[in-house]
C-alpha cells in the first residue's frame, strides 16, 4: 500500500506529530533539505512553498528519524502509523 499524496493524509500526519507533541510550522526560508527540525523544542519548520506531496514526503522523512512513543498515540493515530510502516516496508521489498 502506497501512501497517497492527499490533503487528508497530510492532515493525519500533522495530527500524528501533534500527538507526539511536535509543533509544525510552514514558513519561508532557505532550508537545504526543505525543512528544519529543532529537536530540543520539538518544532518542525517546513518550507511553506512545498505542495502537498512535498509536505508529506518531508513529514515521512522526519518521522523515520524521530522516536515514536506508541503509547502517546490515539487509536486512530496508532493505526495510521502502522499503515505508514507497512507501506515503507513494502517499498523496501
């Protein structure tokens, strides 16, 4: 299952990060990777000119680098997170 680049999935990803106590801000700036992650404050700053696909790709990239404490996630958030993990495993194989 490939994660589709829809506004709905972007909203779900943003909610997932909110449950993990991260703040996402969309701002303009010169980010080499298109985003900036402030670890100590759990702030994610993403280039505001990215389209939905770019924003989803950035959030997925960040999600693979942060520690996800599954007990903090709601039932819906946990299910969405597991679906993301499945889709990433499928892409690798």
